[in-house]
């Protein structure tokens, strides 16, 4: 379990690193983690629709968090 947390954390950090170039760090990081989780789910079950659902759900959570972060920054005045 510790190895899984470390691997998902590393995937998230790689996504954050890629997100610095796109100016959307959270959504990019969640997309990378979603792709990684979908790859694991696909290799475990072989269900392509389930893997697509994993990518979509995790990416949408990232988009929502990115929107919340931007809205909070505007409200606080740091944007």
C-alpha cells in the first residue's frame, strides 16, 4: 500500500510539473493521475469503458478543483 501511495504521489508530481507549462497545474496533474489509474484498472479488468470512466471522473474532479482555486484567488485578490 505504501508503494502505491508513493507511485500515485510521483505521478501527481509529474502532472504538476507538466502543468506548469500549461498554466493549469491541478487539472493536468489530475489528468496524469487519471490516466495512470485507468491503465491500472485496464490491466486488472480489461474493461475499456471502465478505464475511460476513470479518466473522465478523475479529470473532471481536477477541473472542478482548478475552478475552485481560481475563484478563491479572485475572491481573495491574489489573481
